[in-house]
C-alpha cells in the first residue's frame, strides 16, 4: 500500500485527532462545495436530492465525504 502525503498532522495532545492525507483533504473540499451549493440554493437535503434525482442517503454521503459524486470525479481526473 502506497503511503500518502500527510498535509495536516494529528495533534499529539488530542488522543482523538488523526493525520489528514492530501486525498482526504481533497474529498473534504469537494464535500464542502456540494453542501455550500445546496445551502446557497436554499434547499434542504431532501429538496436537493429530489431536484437532482439522487437518493438523500447518497447526498449525505457526498456531504460527509464518504463518497464523491461521479461528476466531481470526472472533472478532477488527470
């Protein structure tokens, strides 16, 4: 397994803190963009999900950076 570059090291004084890799930071930024867009549109998660025809659970996964929407994966490849 390839070692990832750590861009934000864990705080050693906080036992619950953890290192953040470059890829994790990128996922978090994408998640933030999705949530920010939804909020700027004035939509709840349910309304946004209905408008864009995705399950609410999928939208939650996107907003919590558990997964990335296909369009963002395509736009950021290569």
